[in-house]
C-alpha cells in the first residue's frame, strides 16, 4: 500500500504496543472500542492489539455520517473511540453538534501527514500514533483458555434487512472459520500474494482478505480505494496470484477500455461474492482469470455457501448426501412479502429443485459452522431467527435472500426479500433513508425502494414523496441527504406524487411504485435525478435515454 510494507514481526510488535497502551488506559476484557479509519497497514494491528486484552473492536464504516455513524458508536456501547486523521471532519461535525458520546478519543495520524494542514491534533484527542512510538510492548500471554475461542473479537456492521446499521458479532472462532475455511476450500497457498482493494471494515476485505495473512501466512496487498484503471497494473506490479472482488467491481473492470496489458498478470484465482452470471463468462475470458471462487454468506449468518467448481452463476454447492451435515434449506415463501408458507400442521415447506424460496440455516450453537452469534443488540438478533420451522424447538437463521437450488445441489441467488436492496456492493436499508427524507420534507409520506437500471448491477434507490403542491425544496433535500447518508444510500431518483397507493390495512405499496420505476414515457409525475454534483434536478429525456442504453456512467 503506497509502497509501504509491514512484516509479521513488525505487525506483532505494533499490536503488542497497542495492547500495552490501552491496558494503561484502563480498558478491560469485554469493553468495546470504536475504530473509524480508512484502509492502512496499521488498521488490523490496532484491533489485534485490543483483542489481546479481550477488548472488542467495532469496525465502523468510514462512509457513515450523521445519525448512522452516531448509532453505530452507541449500539456497540463503545468505551473509547479511535479515528484516523483523514476523517477529522467527520469527528468535528459530531463534536460541533454535541452528538459524540462522552468517551476518550484517540487520533491516529500517519507519520508523513503530521505536519500537513488538516491533520492537526483534534482538541481534546489523544495523539495515539505519537504515544505508540514510545510505548513498551505488552508480551502475549503464554496460552489461551479454550473458552477464548467463543469470545467476541469484532463487531462488523451490516444493515441486515431493516433499520440502521447492526453490529454483527464476530467471535475468534468465527473469524477462524471464515478466513481459514476460504483458504482451504479455495486451495490458497502460503506463498500466494492476494490483492485486496476492498475496505477493511467489511467482512470481505477485513476478515476473508486480511485473514489470509494473519492466519495462513500469505502476503496481502492493500489498496486504499478501488481503482478500475489501476487494478490490473497493481496485480502485475505486485506479482499477485490471487485477487478479491465484489460484483460491482467486476462490472467496473469490464467497463474500462480494452487493453491487452490487462491480461499481463499471474492471477490464478479471483474470489468474492456477487459476480453476476450475465457477465461471468465475459469477465473470465477478457481478463484471462482461470478460476473464480464465488462465496455467499451474511456477516452474521450461518448459511454460508461456496462455489469452488467454476460453475457459472452459482453461489455455492451442497451435494444431496451432504445436506444433513450442512443443513441449509430453501423454504417456500410469498415472493412479494417474503412471508413463509406453511403446511396444514403449521410447519414450513421445503422448496423443490428449481423453485425459488428463502434461504435459511439451522442454528446449532455447539458447531462453529452453524452457530449464530447475532448482534450486539439482542433484540436485533431475535428478529433474524425462525423458530419451530420443521419441529417444535428448532431454530433457523433467516438470510433474507431468495435463492434457487437445482437438482445437482447448486444454489443461485435470485433477490433480496423485504425492504433492503443492494447498490454499489452495499445493502441499503430503506427505513433509515425514509426517516431522513420524511424529517426533511415536513413529515410527508415517503417510501424508498430499489429500481432496476438496464446494464447495471443491483438496484438503484428511488424515493417517492407525497407532495401534491410540489413544495419540496430539492436543493435543501440534496444538502440534507449528502450530509446524512453515505453515497451508496442516497436515492438516485426522487418522484413527487399526489398520493402513494396503500393496501386495505393502510400499508404503503412499494412494489407497484418499484415496477413503475422512473419511466418518463409512462409517468406524468415529476422525477428528479441525482447529478454528479450531488444535486437533484428534473430527469431529462437525454438522461433517461443514457440510463436505458447503459451510457450514463453508472
């Protein structure tokens, strides 16, 4: 990363210094520290050091702002806050609005940035990077008790299926299961060089990526921010043999101009999640990638799957004879509401091969592969569980995803259930966006949903606002959304209408609106589009045509 490198010995020493420093600050086993920082070599060293004290690190999404960020800090019950100086403006905003909890704040500044304007020490913060230069290392304990395996290591945030970000519990054992499981199932090797352009606050980059180095001895190359232009250059420059992806990343790479040098690499494997079957063959052919390892699984879930056979479009495979050993199930449900269908005895019904249904995983707390550790908030955890599915007392994890399993045992992703949709590789929880817009427009009715755009993966956000007199101030709404939501959660379209259709029980109908989309040829309502400058302006016919033909630059 930026031509910097860190050895195992240096990482161990830094983590021991972190442990020594925060031990002196009085942190104790079971406490939590919130970490808000962009990708850097020291990032995993900080949470590893805290883990040596039994302290849990909450990995905060560095894109979060406003209420989402504040909620993430509070829900973890953080006793301290560590941030990178590159995000100082985010902290200053919380402090100016008197929103930051009264907890110690520690600032980490890269050595070369300490004299750069804008990276000065925040008033009231402790200079962590300076303190660590003189800190003595805290020696590791000679051994760990068996119960340490199931103790909490990290909180990784996920939107789940509804509401604000949820702090998913990652235990030591789950970290081991995800990182080591991927390593051995995909046949990675200790001498592999893994290219990781993904953020370290998510499972993919921070666990399944960094874990290749921490647990398995591989070299991991970090990039601060993904660049389609530099992806293949980086892989070639660092002599990478393996690279990570998410589905959006693959589409961005395919959108770059063709260059024969894009095949001048030594990659033998790319692994990740969300590579669409529509672009899978084209991707591997154009970039000469011999093997794809498609991984499926929620951060907090137990219905994890993996495709190790290069089967195009499959998210995983469980042979028929292995279903009792690895009990994931596909259950019949109403595709519109996600509600499970029951037989006359009140039990759920398994889907037949080729039939779409809800993917669930049986919970067994005694097995690492099927345990469910839930969220920091126990109430959120209970909402993800299905009870008495096939028999009294059984418990299953609800993935919230619709999948199809074929007769051979291959699984294929179909769609998300509920209100959550996926955009830019992130899950967008509509309730949070609706709440912010509703407060901004004077508590008028508002619904947020995902709409499909041709040639683009995922679903773009669209908000429908009841505004019969067309009084909504779009400039003000633009400012509020920029300050309150990360880029991926901001609706791409806003529709103003006289009323929102409702059900007989007064529930707002999202599905009809989602089906209507942003079609200028059939809708009379004004539709606004989020321009590159962050301002909503009325969607023009030219913009509409570029969206439909895939030339809008999305």
